[in-house]
C-alpha cells in the first residue's frame, strides 16, 4: 500500500475528501479503546445503575458536542487542530498546544502498548519477562498503518469495528444472563465513592484529547453533515458504549476491560481477537495524531519519520510504567485539553466569523496573546474549580478570548502581519 503524506502542514483538498462511512469507521475505531472501559469500571463501582446511565449520557453528550464543533471547523477549513492553532495561538505560540496535544497522545500510545503486552502475557500464561519484548514489538508494529496514512487506518477500521460490535453484543447477552436480568443489575449497590463532578470529568477526559485531535480525520469529510454526524456518533455513542461496557463489567464480573470479561465468560479466542482489534484501531490513530502535532511543532512534512520517533518514545514510556497512571492522567486531560479546542472554535466563529476563505487568506501572527492568555486563565479556572472541570475550562477560555479580542482590538486585518 502506498504511503500517503496526508497534508501535515496544509489543508486537505476537496478532491481527497471522504464520505460518511469512511470517516465514521475511522473515528469509531479510534474511540473503541480499552482505557475508556477501565474508566467506566471506576464509575461502575461508585454509582447506582441509574446514576451511572445519567453520568454516561451527560459526559459523552458533552464530549460529542465538543468534538463535533471542532469537526465542523476542520471540514470548513480542511485543517486539523494543530494547524488551526496557528491562528488562535500564533505560529510560534501554537507550539505550546502542539506540545500538550502531542504529549497526551504519546501518553495514550504508551498506555495502549503496555496494556496489550501485559494482558497478552496473562492470557497466554507467559512469564512476565516477555512483557518488555512484547511492548517493543507492539510499540513499533502498531505504527505501521499510521505511517502509511489515512487509507490504511480506514481499511483496518472497516474490518475491526464490525467485529468488535459483534464481540461486545455476545458479551452483553451472556452478561445479562449471568447477572439475572436488568432488575438484578439495577439493584447492585455502589461499594466506592466518587463525586458527580469528578465522574463527569473522568468521562469527558477519557477521550477529550482524542476529540480535540479527531480533526485529523474529520477534515477529510466531504460535507459539514458528514463531519458532525460521524464525529457525534463516534464520541457520544461509541465512547459512551465503551464507558458502559467497563461499568457493566465491573458490576457483573468485577472486571472493567472487555477482554477480561470475555475471558471470565469463557470466550478465550474472542478475547484475544478483541484485544488486538481494540488496541490497534486506537493506537494507529493516536500515533498519527502525535505525528500531526510533531510536524507542526518542528515545521516539517516528514510525517512518517515523526510517526516512528513517536512510537519509540511511547514504547519507552510503556516500559517505564505508564500503565499504572490512567485515572490521574484522565483527570488532567479533562482539565487542560478542553480550553485548547474551545479557543480554536471561538477564534473561527468569533474573530473570523466562520469564514474559511478569510482564514485561509490570513497570515497568522507569531504570538496570539489573547489566545495564550485565555488558555492560561481557562485552564487555571478548570483546575481549581469544584464543579465539572471541562465545562468550566471551555466556558471561561471562550469568554476570556472573546473579551481579549475586543479589548486588544484584534480583527482579521490585524492578523495579516506575521
């Protein structure tokens, strides 16, 4: 398969745009991820079944709306998040968001690499000494489809997503039978505690970094409708399903991961297939996102090289223990990532009046101080807020950015001097 460059430093041309099923399959494969189930497991033991459903609904609706808003901007401009960041943070100032987004994606890649190695050794009863060699094999193996580009990732997702849905359906049917039906499931009492705000932040944080960078795929959309609906389906329905699977497994089997659940149900072969399809379809998206951020940070179009370098860094992090840091990592993501996407959307709608042609003809300034200041204020408010951190970060950063653009007298004309 021919390696595609996928326009790491420019807009996707109209001639290379894709339809709904292509975009939806890639994004669904991205959101079908083990770590989301683990987060769901932490919720499943802390809330009643009815409370759990409400948290999953609200958290994923917020996440889906956020990601869909960015998806529409990406479709209109043909640009991904890191390239849009040049306008909202400046050509040099955007390197801050590049670093933050790149770091979060490499953290996910490390977690996924460690996860498959650790689970596989347990499933096959291999010595623990096999874990590091397997991390190296999978760390570099999973980046192959990402290095090839969109076509390889789309092909993998079109095969893997239907298979995963079938595997999950089999597990649900067996699980409901084992627990004794919906009434028995609803009667299970929580054994741990978690605040509503932390729960929503955890759900939002499960894929807010991915949602912020899902523009790498939504910018390939052939219409605004395709971009918005495909993204909403992946992040509201797809991510919500993963959270529910984890919570369901924790309630019924005291296991959050679908692979462990399938093993407990006696489906060993399906568990192994689920492990590979689940991890790989997210890992290639994740390292692709890292490469996109890295290309903008270093101002290079050598996407394949950046992909391999990112895989090496992620593999090292996996070896040094990223596996044990999931929940704190999710809370940090839910706090510090949403203001980036919020400012990018606000910049497009407020400063450029949703005019993609105007944005394309505008040369970014080196430092957009309004965007940088709004990010600092929004992130600080989210971090110290006792309420739902992602919502606080989004609302505050957007409001501060609008105010600063007016106060500083910034307009599209002012942006034309680099």
